C-alpha cells in the first residue's frame, strides 16, 4: 500500500530485487496496474529520503509504496518513481514493571521503521502481551501506512497506541516529528493523509499520490498485561463468547479476528490457512468508507439502517448495508457472474479481481455500485483506496 492506509486486502506481493522493473500489478493486492517509470527499494532511512528528495528535486511524480493494499492504479501504469520501503525491525523499551495487578501492569515504548510489516508486528505484540493492537490482526500493509489512514477494525484504531510519527517533510526538506496532538486523527484520516490534497494540505499545495509527509518511523506506547483491551465490537464479543466490555487473552482476540477476517475474505492469500489463490482476497479491502452524514440526512435513511454517533451532530452508517440494500449482492458483477471484477462473494464492501481484471474493470464496477447507492439512498460513497491514474 502507499503511505495512505494499511487495510484488509487481497494477495501477497512477490519478492522483487532492487534492479527489477515491476508493474504495479506486482506491487498491489488488487493485482492490477501497468509499468512504472522507475523503481527503488529503500533498505535504510537515508536511502528512502534520498529517493524521495531526488524525485522531488527533479519534479518527477512520486509513489511511496508499502504493502500495496490501498492502491488502484491505472492499466497505463505510473510514469514516475515508485519507492518501496523494505526496512523492518523493532526497538522496544519495556519502561515499566508489572507491579500492578490486572491488565495495566506495565508499559512498552516501541519504535518501528515505516517498512515493518504490520501483521508481523501485531503477532509479536500479542506474543509479548503488548496491549492495544490485537483486534487489528490480519491487516496487510506496513507501519508507515497505518497512521496515515488511522487504520481501525473491531473497535480498535491505531491512534490508540501512537505517541508520535517521525516523517520526511517534502515541503521543507527536513525531518519532522509529529506528536499525537499534531496528527489530527479521525475516522480513517489524519494530518498525514490530508496533506495529500490542496484543499486540506497544511501548506495548500498538492502532494499526490504520496502525501507531503513521508513516514520514516512510528513510535508506539502500549500497556503490558495478560488481557486485551475491553472487547467493544459485538460481533467479536460473540465470537469470543464474552460480554461487550469484557477483557480476554489477547491471543484469543487475535485468533478470533483472523477467523472473522478469513470468513469475509479479508486476509492475504496464505494467511489464516486459506488455500491460494482465493480471488475473494484479491482486493483492496473495504473499497468505500462508511458514510458520515448530517443527522438530518441519516434520519432520511430507512429505519433499519445502521446508525452510530460520529460526533458534532453527525451520524455514521454502514456502506456495506447501503450497497446490499441498493440491490448489489455478494458476487455481483457488471456483466454477471463471469465478470473479471466482482464484489466479493463474502463481503459486499470489497471489490475483487477474479483473476483477469483490469483497473478499468474495477472502476466500472465501483462506478456502478456508487451510482446505485446514490440513486437509492441519496448517499455518495467515497472510495477508500488511493486512485492513481483513474477516477470514479
């Protein structure tokens, strides 16, 4: 994924050497996208900064890629430089001892490079009883992308454990650390993400498709304990056999989340025991965000439509519910069951590549679904992936 989100998605990316000339289909979980103008694999922070700075100095379009799970790139490709951060590693400071009883028995201060695989980190966190990311298991992508979109699932968001993010500020040509209060986290957004567009960028400039702030390193502060954070998502609580608000071993939460994701096709091929290939996993995860509406607009929806308080008098509803009730069933394709791009057979919010789809096939499907929801409910769905060279 680009540094815009780490999300449940499709297929694993093949290994590529620094001299390879990949297509974007090799680097994205949707497995679509054409050739790139140039390709760099950064194995150190200095190499990452040098590649970004060289592209900006030459006024060459720049796409920083992590896990590729939040990108839809045109079939014509990207006539610029693609930079992939392949750094990994963990610097952990166990800064408190377990002198307290219960789940809050200590703390860990963790620093990770942006290229670190997200789910590998979650697995290590659960193994070490670092609390706060167990419900974010199974999300493909990297640490660098996680705070950009403020990834969240099953009642947790990564903003709950982030202390600061160290970035390369493309506008000033300097490293800059953004603290939690400066990151401006919201539902699937942050200052990092908003810096990608002129209307919301802090400096009013357009930074696209890579934000102004390129994440170098993420600092996390996590509690240590034998039990998870309170389980707040009803579906997850039912799977665990606990009441909403109860705590349970983090390893149980991780196992339950992986089972739930696997049942919805929201894991990478090969994760969670699925036989590859599974075309329901060839996706960008949830393709549309859940709409946040003014209260009056939410009131106009059918009585049975999901409604959740979203602050400031606004209401969040379910994009999947809207899509399903607008007549788009699981497995829907513009040209029927043999369409190369179809909704997942397990989850209507995922657009999937059935093995031979192009970017335009996926765009046609997304446009059809969005138009149907607008016509039925008057709600405009917003795409979650970063669109490069295509538009809805």
